[in-house]
C-alpha cells in the first residue's frame, strides 16, 4: 500500500497536515484528503504543486486569492 504525506506550503513555511493519506480528491472548496479510518480533511483554496512518488509526498500550495465562482447568466 502506498500512502503519502500531505504537506501544505505557504509563505515559505511547510506544514504536514496528514501522514499516511490514502486518498486525495479535488473538490470545489480545494483539496480533500483522507487516511484510513479517519474523517476527511478539506484544505481550502489549495492546489497540488508537486507529487513526489519516491519520497511519498504531495505538496499543496494555498491560493493567494480564492477562486471566484462564476455567476449564472440570466
């Protein structure tokens, strides 16, 4: 089984937010990650900046500006 560490980078700092992540999913709010037998975590306004399969790391960065939702035409 290949589990990854999820690391968030912002402002020159790094924070491990989850070790042994089993699943990563992009959602409207950002990135949702989960480990076995734990509740999922949503990292808001984040995107994947790098995946290092050899070191078992997924690096995320926070957006400086949140994405704007498009208004429906009407």
